[in-house]
């Protein structure tokens, strides 16, 4: 059928444009010509463009005044990016724990570059694909996950907000994604298992100088139903986290003149902190001191691949090695029996100017394909949006982890804040996939992403 287009209001059909024609040449008397032209132009204004006094019936549907909502839940719902949750987190959390979370090592170059790596891409969408339903589900380390992202291990989490590990593990359980408890977590392995009994709980291990204590932890993790052990290998010594040094950050936060002043405008955090169980650790008895001292006293700079072999023999579940920063090391840990690697520089908190995990992806993917290895490639560091996750998957990651992105949610609003962070990421991923013309994660390829030069 052919469509013909008619003027909708014949009366409004524009008069012939005579503005370029000299008035005398158009046959009008000199002097009267300008007024005539103006009148003709006025007659040509469509009725819809003529001004009139507004009627109440026009205004009524536009008036949607609502009672302003100041509840935490409403504020969380208004946040539509992880960056906005970060702003809320910063307002609510004292400077020392906020900086402990937000900060990175030395000049924080690694973290900045990791985030820039995600910004320096261009998506290459396909058009006219049926994207009416988007499936973000995937399998990771032998089991399904509803989203291609899990929660990374983070230490001292109840110091950031008193719900800490309970909020993280329960939000992950509700979202159908894995949760990783850190060796430095502030809830025990058993308490997390009890809080999120239907969740997929993983345990992150720092290998200890004391092998018997490592063994004890591994046994507890297995007994509590953790199916995956994630051993972190990038912390031979503590990174220089200068914000912590400047803030005099201690575990637990000490009451000094500075912190008491800080407390005066963040009373809710202090109230929560002081009215809940004191901080205890997943694996340590109570500790008082600086983070760097704690790491340095706990970790073993003499660890080698032989220790990884010992771990492989000891742990019967899935074993992944976190903190892989070169293609050669990715291959090597898989040769030593790892089921997966986490390409990570610890969120930029250890070595500054470290390799950026996103840039490592193509090399690791190629090496694993060449070796016919089905080891999982997991990526973290720098993820602040669902689009970052989709870009990582397109470049070859099987799965991703988030650290700060969920911690900002936690500091902004406890469990509800973590839920909100996960909702934001899920929405971002769904939208990005649809706009890319992709309905399943398996359809993502490196061709969907072009890396721009800086
Ligand atoms: C506050 C904080 C504490 C962390 N604690 C640990 C930890 O105890 N064990 C570990 O393996 N990684 C730890 N990490 C690193 C994370 O597991 C993850 O690698 C990192 O946060 C990823 O970067 P992102 O924060 O940009 O997502 C920590 C990260 C943060 C931000």
C-alpha cells in the first residue's frame, strides 16, 4: 500500500513565500507591502503554534506532585549508577573506612587505568536482531549462575557497614550468584553458610605461614559446603595504601579526636558500629593494629608453586587462583591443576602500574584455546557498570567479580544497598545486550568490542 501524505489542516497551508520578491515587483503599493507580508506570515502560523491561556484540563494530567520521599529505600531506588551509590556511601561512611575501600595502592595508577580500559572501548552493535528476551545466565565452575558476575572476597567488610558479609552473602543468594568470603572477612565461614544456606558460597584463602591453620580453614570451608576455593597469590607483602597511612587507619577504627569529629556528622555509622558485635574475623582471633601490619604478619613471602601443588592435593573442590597478571602465569597455574584463574590486580591495591586484567583477556583466551584448556577465565578490577561486564565477556572472560561496586552499595544502605548495586548492574547488562543485538551471553564475541587508542 502506498501512503500519501496530506496537509492535516488545509487552512494552515502556508501562503506562497514572497519574502524574497521586492514588494513593488509583487504588484503592491510601496509602503503597504511590508505589513501585507507580515499579515500573510501570521495567517500561515498553524493553530497549534498560536499562543493561548492554558486551561486547567490541560494542566491536570501534567501535575504529578508527590510527597517527597527521604527514606533510605527511596534514596537507593533513585540511584541509577554505581557511581551514585558511591556518592551516597561517601556521605554516610567515616573517612577512614571509606578511603580503605575506595582507595588503592601508591599513586592509584593501576585502578585508574583499569577503569579507563573499560572506558576506552567502543561497542559494535548488530541491528535487526530479535532481542525481546535477554538471558544473562551462565555456568561457572560447573554450576549455574543467574548473572555473569559474583561477589569478590573483601576483608573487614563489617567495618564498612555493620551488615557486612551477611548483607553480601544474602544479596548474592537472592540474586542467584556466587559470594566469596575472604580469609580477612569479619564473619565466620559457618555464620555465612548459616546466613545464606541456599547461596553458592566460595571461600578465599590467603595461604598462611602456618600450614596447619590453612588446613584447618580449608576443612571448615569444605564442611560448610563451599564448593570453590579461591587462593589469592598477589599479596606476598601488603601494598602501600597511602590513604590508610594518612588516615591512620586501624582495625578496628580507633576513637581519636579526628574520628570523633568525623562521627559527629556520620552518627548513623557510629551508632551501627558501636551497637553491633565487635569485629571478629573469619579466620583470625580478634586483632588490633594497622591493615598493613596485619597483612605483613600473616602472609608468607616464601610461597611458591609447590604450595599450590599442596593445595591442589588437599582441596577436593574447584580451585581457582586469584591475582594472575601474565599469560604465562595463567598457563602455569592451570598446568598445576587450577580449574580457573582470576585475572586481577586486587583492585589496584597491591602493585601500582600493574597489568590491567581487561587487556590480558585476549592473550589468556588464546593461550587456553591453544592448550585445549577449559579452565575458567574470571576477571575483576575496575568494574563499575554492567556494560563493563559485557565488554569483558565479549573479550573472552567467562565470568567476572565485583569488589567496590558492591561495597559502595553496602556502605550506601546495607543489604538493600547491595541489592540495589546488583539490580543496577543487571539492568545495565540487559540493556547493553539488547542494544548490541545479542540475546545470550554465548553470542558475545570479540567483534562486539573495539579497543580505542588513547
Ligand atoms: C576493601 C577491599 C578489601 C579487599 N579484600 C580482599 C581480600 O581480603 N582478599 C582478596 O583476595 N581480595 C581482596 N580485595 C580485592 C577484591 O577481591 C577484588 O580483587 C577487587 O576489589 C576488584 O576490583 P574492584 O574493586 O574494582 O571491583 C579487596 C578489595 C577491596 C576493595
